[in-house]
C-alpha cells in the first residue's frame, strides 16, 4: 500500500478495519465452553497475598437508548428486579465459599445497564451480602454507573451510606436535538442535579461518559458537551465513538443512517472534544480517556502503571477480578471466565447452587506475552522492545510497516512509540501483536 499523504484517504483506509478495543487479550470472541470445575479450580488457587476486584453486572434499564450496544434489558417489573438482586446475593455466597482464603477487595464496580434499576432496597441487600462475604480494604474504590434520568434520591443516599466514592454518569451529548435522535432526553438541569446529589451523599469522584459519531452531531455539539463536563468538575471524561451495528443490536435501526457523520467527521468530532478538554486542563490518557492531573488515573498514567480491563482504563492492579451477574466476565491468573449471558439460565444456576460460568479461556504462555505487550501499547502508547520476544516482533513488523510509514508510530531508542497523530489509531498498533485477530475480525467494531 502506498503512503497516504491525504488525511481523508489515510483515515478511511484504516477506519475500514474491524478491530477489538483490547479490554482483554485474547478477546471475548475467542472464549469457548468452560466447565464449572475448571473455574472452581482457578478460584481454589487464589493465594492469601492476592488482592481482589469485583465486577457486578446489572443488565436493566427503564428505557431503551437507541444507540446502546450493551448487554441490557428494559423492564419496570419490580418482581424481576428483586429476583435478580436475590440472585446476586446468592452468587456472592457461592463465590465466597469457593475461595480458600478471604483476600482483601480493593475495587468494586457496578455496571450495566443501569445498576440503580434494582432500587435502593436491592442495592442495599447486595452490598450487605458483599460486605459480609468479602473483606473490603478501607481505601477500596467503589464505583457505579448511573443514568441521570432515573437516579432516585433513595438510591443516591444508599450508595453514599454503602461507601461508594466514584460514579460514572452517561451523558453522551448535551444537545437536545441530538438527544431526540438517540432516544435519550436529559436536560442540563437533570445532569447538574445528579452531580449535586451524588456529591452531597459523599460521592466526590465523578466521571462523565461522552460520545461522538451520533446522529445529527457535529463538532460544536461534541465540544460543548466536553466543556460542560469540565464546568461540572468531572474528574474523568471518556469520549467513545458510537458503533452503529444494527445487525447485532436491532434497536439501532431507529437511528437513520443518513444522519450519521462520516469517518472524517467522526475524527473531527473526537479531536474537537480533545481540544476542549485539554484547554480545560485535563490530560489525555490512552485512546479515549481524559482526567484531571491530580486524579489517580492521571497519576497512574504518568507512573506507567495504568491498566486496562473489561471496564476500560483503570488504576486497579489486583491480580484477580471476579465477575458476578449474567454475562459478567472475570479475569484470573489462569485466564478468563464468563457467566451465562441469559438471565433465566444464570438465575437457575445460582439457585441450584452452581457457579454460573459458561465460557472462558485458559491463557497460554504466548497469550500472556502478547497480553502484556498489547496492554502496554494501549495504556502507555509505547513499548520497550526488549520486552518483545524475537518471534513476536518478527511477526509484527510487516503489520507495523504501514503505520510507521504513515507517521502513526515510530521507532526510537529501542522503543516503539505511538505518535500524537497515531493516538486514535492505537488499536491498529496493538493489533499488530494480536496473533488471533484474523479468526474474529468480523465480530469487532470499526476502529475509528
């Protein structure tokens, strides 16, 4: 392929590739069936000196956002929500009983869906079970994803009492016209109220999730939303690109494709958000995150200890991540384990006294080497080539050649560096070290 001096031609050529977000390596499409006995064996190998992280997936929302790509369900049935909360309590007990020791928990994250959908009572029951089953460290980070539109006062109060200290708000875009086109109306006052109430309950660390590439969006909308996040004092801001995959998420058919920005417009929107956030004093982290300089994520990035897991960039360095809830994924030293994705099947398993694991993958030594390399590229935007075995490097060189030629990466003093121009293409650089990519490329989203 000849060099591509025209930015549009270069962008469109790279953007046509389907690439993982590399929240794990190997990625989830490579998981296969896993026996409960295998998972129990992994849990039994946890050592007294290990630290533990917990991820709870609560896959419910009260309303459907048309852009959503998450594993979620729409319900207002209190019986269904209560049943699910009881299932989480039951799974918590099963997991704790399977551990040979009681390692300290350093991180808990509730994701979804909208975790507050199970209500203050459900949240209280789940948190009581977790506190009883596991030993939470005093400085543990407890974080939760929330929807400003459905955030009730009793849930806010419960989260504060339960010790949560970080919340991520799905903001996406603050323009009313864009909000109508994605089925998510949330006026400025609603978001401001959510932030004020959370901080009043003692949850001081606030993250905003923004999106670009939405229908009807332009650079003005994205920049205005980024400035709003800064005005609200968000500690971290994630700026994600919308992935339009109606063949996988049929509800996205409600979004008119002719209203979506093209590839170059998407890039311009991402750059507009970045400029606004940098001007407001944030620092850029990895592919799509920004943080206040004093935020632990920015500190970890400067120190070279930033990590990446299924929730994206993280400061969590625990060697064991346990997933609870339907479809939740855990990561242990031996590999990955994913729960049954079907809510009813998951409930039946835990009610029957079984750990509801369904799929997973045991890491090979080659997987471990490549995982460390890919994580370094995604987190640090650079790679010490002394860490790369000769055979791995030799296989990556042909894939890297176009990126080096087009100025998206460079070699310097024994290091592979992602350039500033290549930051948005960091997934392309990481993919050069992915030995399994061809087998699952069609199952990943567009890279830009």
